C-alpha cells in the first residue's frame, strides 16, 4: 500500500481511512462559507471571494509620465498658458487635473505635471530638463535629443494597465499588499472575502497544568499555547478556548450547542470545534462516546497513519464540525496537518493543499496498513528523520524542515516520497 491506502478490509466508510483519503474527505466536507464585505484596510491575508474587475480604464485618462510640456508638432512651440520657470511654483498653485490645459493646435505647447491630463492634440511630452523657455516660446535645450519628443513619448495612454471591466485579481487568492493596492486603483473601497472559519478549542485532561513545573502524574499543557497560532496560520480564527474534565457528561455538555449560548457565541462563531485527547476507545476516552450520544455524523473515524491514528472528524447536529485530536502532542500535530488544514481550506474556498515530493535519505521498513508521518531535516538535499519524534515528543518537529509520508511498504534511500512543508517554514 502507498500513502493513498484504501480503508482496512471490512472497515465501514470513514473508518481507518488512508492518509490521502482522509485529507480529501476533510477538504470535501468543508464547503465554502458565505463571504463577507470588508474594507481594504482589513483585507490583507483574506481569501478573495469574487474576482476584482477594473471599474474604469486604468489609467482612466491619458496622462503625462514626466514634468514638462505637452507639445503638438515641431519646435519652437508657442506657449498657450502661463508656464512657470520653477517647478515648485506650479505645484503650489495648480492641481494635476488642471495641468496640461488644452486642446493644443499645431505648434502649441503647455506646461504639464507628471500625472496631468494630456491635452487633445498632444504629440509628445518634452521633459522639463530638456526644454528652454524664452518669453512665450518653448524650444529644446542642448541636453535634448534632436527628435525629442518622439511620437507619443512620455504619454501614458488611457487603459494601458487594464481596460474597463477586465479582471485584474482572480477569485480565491490570499490577498497580499500589492493586490489590495491594485483593488484601490480599480476603484474598490471594500472587497468580498470568504469569512475565516471560526474555531472553538476544547482541551481535556485532568492531568494537564497550564503553568509551572509538573509533578509526577501531571503534564504541561502544550495545546493552549500552540493551537490558536497554528489555526491562524491555517486560515482560521479562534474565538474561544475552554477546558473539560475527563468526564462523559462534562464533555457532552461542552460539545453541545447549548455551550455556544452559555459562552454568548453566535452560530457563526462555531464553524469548527477542535478537541484534544480522549479520542481512543478505552473507558477513559470520552470524545467518541460523546459524539455518539449527540448523534453526530462520523466523517473520519481513525486514519491509517502513525502517529495520529485515533483522529476524528464529525459533523454535529447543528452543522458544526468537530475535529478530535489525539492527546499526544506530535500525534495531534499530525492530525492538524492531515484533517484541520484541508478542512479549513475547504471552508475558505481555497485550493486543496497539494503535497510535494522529497528524496528520502535513508531506508524505512514496512509498517503494515499505515503510513508514517515523519518530521525530517535536509542533509545534502535529502530528507532524513529528525530526532525525538515519538508521539509524545515535540523536539523533532520543532527543528524539522517538513514532514515526509512513508508508505506502508516502507522505502529505500533515494525513493521519492510525498511530503509537505510546515506552515511556519519558508
């Protein structure tokens, strides 16, 4: 079997899905959320819901690319408006829309600023430093070329960058600063963007402490400090972080729709609930039993991977998704990359997060029925397993370049494997 393994023999749909199947199932479940309108100042990093089209030609008028004179024909030219001899005097007294008054008859010239409206009849722009004014006559000076200005030289024609109605930014892109500036040039004050999925976190574990050094039988909380930032890197927004006791009734109450009302959160604040721990099948694991009690629909009930096999994805009766992360830190991170990342991409209307290929630098033996997700570092351009990568460890992931997906049948050095970059890696 490969990283695309089919479910284990006899397993119902959604049970023990192969790694790639689980990613696809999570992505397909996350149909895009309704978009919202935001001002340009709040659009950075958001996913554009609809294409941006130029609301008028860009530029919307023929303009000068230089400070100087708009001229018609050959020199010398008769100045048809006051042409100040000093640039700063003109800038204090006249706006761009008034520079370059016209139209110009053959043999006429008028002063114009960069960005000024080019008068009708203009054949070119003579640069300021290449002109000489003598009374009401303008001529080229010694620095000018003999043919300056050439036909339409230093004129930015209307529509040069975009014609009216043309698409300038496609939908489904993550908006960067240059695109936001382009949207402003196209005439937009606001943009339609896909609403970032709203995430609630529910952390379980009576043995977990939030600060200080744990005593024997206690562990330090790793999820509270890391999950909100990781969710944001994946395109979501964490609204609330709560904790539940290792008790079935407490977990059911925390997952139920009534919990939103108690926290004064709207339905829009609960697109996805991410829980930590308790996804196994023992008497001490309550997430699966809570989902059964609440009659949730299981979409993913275990993934054929290590670490992270007991990962869950379910749809609650009120429409929210619940992602159950395993309790071990590294296993939970692999579940985040496998399920949460694709789910949030689907909810945002973004493209499916495709994998890359990496050349492996060492042999891996067979692991029947499961893919292995191995944090790796690069050595001489090849991927080798990072150290300290048991399910309960984070040190290896913290120093890794990415994660490679070793198929169930194993591999040998030199094979090309599926891999993905970590959200924080460049």
